[in-house]
C-alpha cells in the first residue's frame, strides 16, 4: 500500500489539467460571434472579388455603354462595307463595259483600216484602168483576188474584183466557181464553195465592174493550200478566166 501511494504522489503522480467551467450561454455566444465574423469576412471577400472582376454596378454600367458603342460602330462599319461593296461592283461593271467598248472600237478601227486599204487599192486600180484606152469590145478580167484569215479558227475571207475594160456596150453575164484545196490528216482534199449550198450560186452581171466578198471555214484540222476562182460567161462551157491565190503567211 505504501509503495502504491508513493507512486501516485510526488513526481510520479499523473498530471492534472485545471479548466474553468464555462456555461452553455457563453459557448453559444462565442459560436455566434465567430459565425458573424465568418459571414462578414466572406461578404468582404465576395465584394472585393466582384470589384476586382469589374462586376460592380459602375463597372457593369460602363461595360454596357462600351458594348452599345461598339455595336453602333460595328453597324456603321457594316453599312460602310455594304456601300463600298456596291461601289466596287458598279466600278467593275463599268470597267467591263469600258473594256468591251474599247475592244469594239479597236475592232471597228481594224475593219475601217481594211476597208480603207481596199478602197485605196480599188481607186488606184480604176485610175490606172481609166488611163488605158481600149476598143469598144468588152474584155473581162480579174482586177484583184485576195485571201485573208478570218477571226474564227479555220475561217478565211476572200475578195474578188471583176472588171470589164475598154468601152463596153453591154453587160457581162456569167457566174463564178470557187475551189478550195486543203489537207486534212495528211490527205489532200478539195471543196467547191458554190457547191456547198445548191441554192447559193455566184451569178454575176455588170457593165464596168463587180466585187464579191465572202468567207468560208475549213473542216476541223484542215490546212489551206490554195483557192482557185473560175469565171464563166453565160452560153459558154469553158471558163474564160482562171486565177489561183495562196493563203496568207
């Protein structure tokens, strides 16, 4: 017993904590104060976060005004863009019209230049013809035979000028026959222009001169070699005149 008592006293005795007794009213008061402090701290953190992120009332108002301003600017830019697009489309159409007009003018100038050259040649020919004297009998001749390329692939235009020299007392009546020689796939072929359409007959009737301007197209892959014209007088089976022209280089 004595040993047991010594173990429980002195330095061997167990530690004893002395705590003041707290009533349950104090405990609830402390818990309430801590809860209020936690709510105030949470609200402060929430409000600071809203202000930092720009979600306060003033920030929202400024953001709304900025959004409205940007929307108006975007609408104005869209209208300006539509107007510019319409303007560009109009300018493109005008440019296309100007280009087409320019091309037409160039084509007309080329046509007029060819016509002027032909008229100049005709004038020079008739001037020389008028300076040459002749008998009253009529003498038919081919004043000019020309062959030139057309605008389309395989297209050619030809021009024939028939003249009755001297002092003719009657009209010359007859017909013309055109034969075209070409190669196609290495084979030599020939077509008669007057024979392409039976209803198309190159009849001629003139006292002083007559000009014929026509065009033809070769079959696909055809390479022109020459064209020959024959002049027939009514009542005669044999051609009075024959002339051949080579294609332009």
